[in-house]
C-alpha cells in the first residue's frame, strides 16, 4: 500500500509562503524567524529529530524503559556551495530515568536509524552523513551517566543495507 503525502504552498510576497498539508495543517515558510516563519533546511533537521524521537520512544516503551525526560539535540552542517545540502547531521538522544538501560536505549536508536525512520533513510541515501549518539542518565539508586555513538548512516548508502 502506498501512502500519499501532499501539500499546497502559496506565495504571500517576498520570501514568505504559507503551506497547507493534505491533513489540514498550516504553517509559514520564509526568512523571518521572529514571526515564526520556518527555514526549509532547519525543518529538515527537526523532521529527522522528530521522526527518530517517535521511533525511539515507541520502542523504549515496548522495552519497558521508564523515561522521565527525553530530548534530542540536532546539529546540521550545510555546505556553502550550491546546492547547499546538509553534509553531516549529529543527532544526540538525551534520555533520563530511574532505571533506563544503556544497551536498550542504544538498540532503540539503532533500530530507528537503520530500519524505521524514513527521514533518516532519505538523508543517508544522499549526501548526508548522520551520526546517531546518546547520553543516558540513570537517576535511580544505581545511577550513572553514559554517552557514546551508536551508528553512522550515509552518505550515499541505501537505507535497506545501512545496518
């Protein structure tokens, strides 16, 4: 089965465009961050973070990981030559909870990066190298802090063979 994604973009003057998605969501694209306009390239990095976060949280809940706090930090390097593609993106998952397991969180991130996240698959199939990292804080009686890199996907690697 194929899922269709659609949107209509309407020019409103200058570099401002209003988008309405097929599901009825609306937002503005442009250069004016102070008025809430979105940058297309910043949005790509946010889409990657959101896609991965949804996967990681879903898998972590199935693994019975008690997460009290979860944040993703994303940083993209965009080349100055045209086309100004993202050449590298660092995605760091920050997970905190009283009994989180480092190995379980690593596996959640790996599954997102290699199997479930279509945004990561698209970026990794092109010119972008994506570094998937984690910072885990166990806040319970046997607390610890651990961090590291899980996997690097891309560039120019087919998503179905990234693992």
